[in-house]
C-alpha cells in the first residue's frame, strides 16, 4: 500500500503559463477561462433560485406573448 505525504503534492496547481490557476489575473490567459466558467455557474444557479422563488423572466415573457 502506497502512502502519500504532504510534501509529495504540488504547492499550487500550475497552468500553461506557470502561474497559479486560481489566481485572478486580468487579460487573455488560462485563468480567465476558469473564472469565466465559475462566474457563469454562479449566474445560472442564481437565476435558477430566482426562478424557483417565483420570479421568472422567461415565464413572464411567454405569458405576455400568449403562451
């Protein structure tokens, strides 16, 4: 059975440019894609919760056009 110690693990997850992938770096870089995806997931979840609370933009628009 193989055991791992803390010093076997990398200190930070390095991306293509050799910087921490979780760093908030402005501009066109691999980190921006990660942050874009994370913020998009937060936005989708926020809209889902808003819709479940009864405030639905899509449902209101469909009601206005007769569906």
